C-alpha cells in the first residue's frame, strides 16, 4: 500500500488541531465558536482520512476520545462505565442499514424493538445514588473522566435528593441530560439584560455555563431541569430487562423522564417517530437536535457490544441543523413600510433549519456593534422553525485580513431623504414618509383611512393595486384619479369608480387636525394632531413652528417635537404637501385656540354603542375640538360616558363605577351649545 500523500498528512494535522480547538471551546470553556453541524463536518472529514490511512491514527487524535478534558479547578470523577457518544444518521436509508447490521450480528431477520426519545440539546450528566440517596453528580467530560458538580445538581428541583418507591437499587448510576427550557432561557436573558449581566447565546450554552458555576447559589437561581435517559451501574433491587422498563422504574422512583419517549417495532415505526417529532420540534419548550434510537432489550445490547467510541445498538437520528456557519458577503440596508431602516446580511447561501438561507436580519446597528461583526467574517446563522434567520455570533478566530467594518448610511437608501436617529432610540428611520417608495403603500393607506382624510371606497386592496400599477406614487396622486382610470381596474365598475371620485373630491375639505394626522408624522396621533391644530390654527404655522414652540404645547415633549421638525425639514415631504394644496386640498383652518380655554379641557369621555347622527370617530373628533380627552375604555378617571344604542360592557362598567352617563340627544345638545356643527 502506498504512503499517504504529504497534502493528506498536512490536512489531517490541521484537522486534528482545529477539531481539538473547537472541542475544547465546546466541552471545557462552554464558548463554542461554530455550530454543531460545522464541527460534525470537520470531525467526519478527519474520520474519513483515518479510515483510508489507518497508519496516520495517533493516540492523541480526537477520534480516540469523546469530548475533552475537565478543568483542573473541579474535582475529577472516574466513570465506572464509560459514557459514550452516539453515531449519527440523517436518512431512512441509513436507519435501514443500521438495523441490517444489527440483524446480521444477531443472525436474525426479525424486527427489533427500539426505545425512541427526543435528543435533548443539553449537558450529559451522571447521578450516583447509594441506598436511594444522591451522593454525587458529574459531567460526562471525556467519557471516562468527568467533573464533580454535586453542589450544583442538588439545586435542580426536579432531581430528587432521595429516591422514593419500592425496590430501589442499593447502588444506581442515572444518566441524563440537564437543560434549560426555552421559556426559562428567555426570562433569564431578560433579567440579565436588565441587570447588565452576561447574555447567553442559546439554552445549551446557558445550561453548560450554569452547571460549571463554583457558587451553587448562582445555579439555584437559574431554571435548569433534567430528563433521565439510561443507567450505568445498577446493583441490588429490581433488574429491568429493557430500557423501557428502566424508564418506568425511574418514573416510579421520582426521577424525571421524557414523556415523548416511545417503543417502536422496527425501523419503519422508528422513522415515523422521528418525522412526527420533527413536526413537533418548534412547539416543544426545550431544544432538540434529533431523536435517539436504542435497541430496547439489554440482552441484545450486550450481544451487539460497542465500537471504540460508540455502542453498536444505538443511533442518533439528526434533524436539520438550526445553527450553521457561513460567510457574510455584504450588508444592505432595507427600508420598511413605516420607514424603519434595518441592516440585512447577505450571506453565502447555506442550508439551515430545513431551507437554504442567503439573507439574515442584523436588527439594528446596536446589534452589529454587540456582535462585533464585519463584512467577510465567518458567522453563525440560526433559523428555528419559521423564525426569520439571524446572525447569533461571529467566529472571530477565522477572521480574514481586510474584513470591513459595517457603517450606517447617512441618507435613506431608497429615496435619499435624511435619516432620523437620536441617541434615545435604537432604530434608524427615513424622514421621507410621503415621498419614500418603500413607505408608499402604508402612507397612502393611512392617508385615506377614516380618522384621516376618510376617503370612502379607497381600501387597502385597491390601494395596493394602484401602487403596483404605479398609478399612485404618493398621496398627492389620489387627487388625479378619474373614473376612466378607476374603471379599468379589477372589480371596479363605472358606478363604484364614480362614487370613489366623489369621495376623493369631498375629502379636499376636512378639519386641519385630520390633515395633520393624515400626513403620518411619527408619533403624531389624532389627539396630538388636534393639539397642533388648536395651538397654531394654520398648516403653514405648523410647518414653520420651531422645536421650542412645539414643546410648549401640552402632551408634546422633546422627542415628538423632534419627529415633527424632522418631517417638515425634509424637502421631499414639503413637495408632496405643495402638490396636495395645488390639487385643491383645503384644510379647514381657524384662529389658534388656547387649550386651557376650551370648555371640555381636562375632561375624559368614552363613547360607546351606536350613534344615529354620526359615527364614533366623528364623535371623538368633535369632543377633541372642545378640548376633551377621548379614551377607549372606562376607568375611575372617566368623567362622562356617551351611550348610544346597543351599548354593552362599557356602559355596565360606568354604572358600576357611578360615572355620569348621557345619551345621544344630550350629546348633540352639548355640541350645539358650543357651536359645533353636526
């Protein structure tokens, strides 16, 4: 046999160093840089070379051991029986070959019964009970030697300190997976963010880091749990003949077992179990990366034996990875419907979470800074279920020379308007709300809505159709629509088109407050728009108002004043407003009003039920003209409730609280008293 080529020897040496490096980060330091799938790829290539040239296998090769050495800071524990890892498969054909090998060794063609269970993504541990009392907990470590974590294990509430029930073994070693639930992980990270502590990347890292705390008081505060999956040493007491019986014993003795386990007859049933589990994956409250399939009978397990590092009677059926490594080729900035500007990573396409991914969100520039990511970096991408793919970490050890920093744009990448980004907010926003193409559909929908210009018949579907055909490029184009244009659209007859044109014409004269609201200025709702109309009386006065004069208005603070000024400082928005005015839009203006002098200032009203003379939105508008605050629900702070026909729970709540109630006739009388036209 010829000697292995020099390039193969060099590749193997590099692989050994790389695998050992990442193994140490994963098992010893709890700081993995690459996802499991990438580690598996490197390890598989190492095994492939050693299989082809066995003379290259060295005693210190990663293939000769499972995991890595424990830290010297922990007391070492020698496992009486090795804690081995499992070979993996990813297809039904591989599962068939697995059973075929078993049948060949057992010299039997009968279907084998398998114990199947979820492969929980946590930390493998060993618990030793003597006379039913927990005396030691240990990590798997390298499979032969682990670390003593008894002080931490005892803080996990679903691990019994003393076993209960009958026929408890004199000595029992329980093996299982300690993990953190998804819900517990999210809560823990939220608390960490609030207190400025370390945030974990995923539940597995959180569990590993928690178990390796020297201070068990820290562990006690973290939401760890456990599922037991097998036993090692078992002396005295009941001697089960199958793994499924072991689970029943564990359950009887008070040890936590996974309720999703199942005994399957043959590989077809086992495969069906795996596929059903894959469908449930995103609905479980713990993370899994596959299913474990084990020959159920211990007698058969003993006959089958094991290889150097794995048993012949068990297999891990791996699901599509939810985290993979790939290269960040570029970053583009996308503009959302409301003007939010988001950095989006353009990736070297990679298969993750069951689909090929080439884009991932980076959320905002604060997240870019937190990750420390640069263009051309190797990054870890995560996609679970239908969740949008995102970059969760950077493999900084793989950073290339010339990796470029990511810089935020100065102008909107779509319309070149200014970008609004103050220090108190994470998000960047385009200020060209009326002009920006990315915001076009949303701005027109808002402009035509009932509380804004109230253009009856100009609904969402029709607006989307008009925008798609580029008939509407801004809100100003609404006033160029005619019957001929509208009649050529889907589901628009000539009569409907005529009605819409009439509604558009009618909308040219509405109160100033509704025009201000229709413009879609950020954080300027109906009440704020009314306050602006009351304070300035004219559109030009609002457009030219200084930030200082805006802040003098009640309910308008520094941030909202900044949003208003940013909107009107953008020339593109002023151009659209000018087009609206030239098209005949004439806001109903009046002399400025001192809010303190308005008759209903400081009063809170709630409108409920059906009014005959007007809709509730119109009633709300007229109350705001008089200075009232109009709330959506009844509370102890409500002064009056206006009850139309069919009023329900709000009326009942008002009666319960003793709040004054008036009917529609009294409401209309109130409006007439203050010269408000109906």
